[in-house]
C-alpha cells in the first residue's frame, strides 16, 4: 500500500501530540502538568450545557441543514454586523466541526496545486499543514520579537507573487498572543483588494484581550473589505466548548457556497446537539466569558512575572489569547540546542508539558498555556524554574 505524498509529508499536529503525551504520562501515574494544548480548564457554562440537554430531550437529534442551523447561522451573521458594521446574511456563513474544519475547507476552496499562501510566523501549527494538504505552498513572513510579533504589512506585500492566493492572519495570535492593530489590518486589507487575494482571518481568541487591547479585522475598512475577507471563529475557546466541535466561517457567498458543497460530501452538518448549544452560547448570558477572561488575566500576570524571573528566559507581552511565548534560547547549552530538546528536558525533569516553538515555525521559543488552574500553573512554573536553574550557569 502506498500513502499519497501530501499526507506522508504531514507530521501529526504538535499541539495534539503534546496533549497525547501528557495523557500517556498521567496514565503511567506521573504527576504531569500540561501547559501544552490550548484547552480552557473551565467547564462549558451551565446554560450552554442545558441547551444541549434540551436539544436531546426535545428530539433535535437528526441531520440539520448541511451548512448549519438557520438560527445559528443568523446569530453568526448578526455578530459580524454588530462587531464591524458590515452586513452579512445567512448564506454568507457556514457552521463547521470546529474552526479547524472551516480553515481546512477554505484552503480546499482557494488553493490550486502550486498556489502560494502567505503565513506570518510564528503560526498556529495547522496553517501550513492545511495549505500543503490542499496542494499549496506556504510562504512564511517573519515577525520580530521586538515588534511583539506584529506582522508588517509591507513584508506581506513584498512576499506576494503571481501565485499568491491568500494571506492567513491570526489575531490574537496562537502562539504569540500578538494582537494586530486596526491600522495594520486595514493596510493588509488594501493589499488584498489591490491584488485580488483572500485574507483568511482566524479570530478564535478575539474575546481574550488584556490591558485594554482591542480586537480588529480587515473588515474595519468597511464593506469594501467584505469580498476579500473570510472570518473564522470557534466556540471552543470563548465558551470552553472544545469537545463540542463547533466553528464557523463568514465571508463572500461564492467562497462559503463552495465550502458548503465540500462539506456536503465530507461531514454533512456538524452535530445537531452541539449546534443548539452554540445558539445559546452566542445569544445567551455572556457572564461566564467575562469570568474566564478575569481568571486568564490574573494567570497571565503570574506567568509573565515568573517566566521573566527564570534564568535564560525573556518574555514579551501577549496582549491576547491565553499563551505566553517566551524566548528560551538563553537556556541552550551543548546538550539542549533546540526548543524541542528543552521541551523534552522539561517533561523529563519537571514533568511539565509545553509545546516547542519549532512547531510554530520559531525555534528558540516555547509556548506556555495559562488556561490552567492557578495552583497547578504556579507549581508548573516553579518546577520549570528549578529545572532551568540546573542547566543555566
Ligand atoms: N488550538 C489549540 C492549540 O493550539 C487546540 C489544539 C489544536 O487544535 O491544535 O493547542
């Protein structure tokens, strides 16, 4: 049996691999603390769970429309209208099995063999893999630590070629926490309009912002940007619904229509019960989101203070998401020469799981999730600090 090249060349998702590794070690009886996978430690809010339970007891257990429940699609369309003042209707939205599925379908719809897609680094692990699966070629655009990893519009323009089809933006960023300012997003919006490209904007963490940071989109340009913007969102992080697998895309009708055709042959509708729960998530009481943000804010302070006090570590200021992305290159020695080596060392010596920066296209860094209960987080940071003290002279 031969497996096709485009799959043999894809490594397993490093974030999922880190979670599996943590689970394996816990099963062996080790006291492992997982700062790897981005997984809110909170339970899904009660009102949302109850909406799922009601959906089951009222018999909403059959197929829904392929592109999602009309009620949910309308709620998504309304959300973008309220956020950016750009009108969307139901036909310009699709409900998917998590944000990852929306991204996958988008690249299948946009990318022909050999087409290029611009991806700023550090990037979320699945962006380049999904582009490659679609036959495309990722073109990486570096960001600078001293610019808080905020992408430069000119660098994006310089990276464009005749073959460029799309630009991926992720704000707030997983893994760096960078929040792209409105002015930069507008500049990139203009590049996309001039060059007839699509901007795929992953806004999974748009509700988790710190110190007064504000979230924006190329849609800040107004309806002019609508034909070039595909917005991707997810219930997973905002409402602690990772297991429910509900995401969405909002964008040009033609693109959404092709994603819907693909979905009709792939998954059909996402789970009906989860969709009804998602209607409650989007339209119901939002106090749980504010509570989670308050907890993440407190933990972020702790993480930044602790990381910055560790030998060989420097750390910028993540303004969104729930990750810190410290530069750990100062801890390297003749045995530990990469972030992969360091992540392995921290598992072995401290029983703490993190994700190496190499998985996000930036060796020399580690991704540290602070979506972890505060006492466990403090314990993990203490263990990391001890382990680093043993190798940094
Ligand atoms: N997005 C989360 C992370 O980066 C969940 C895992 C995944 O889907 O990659 O850890």
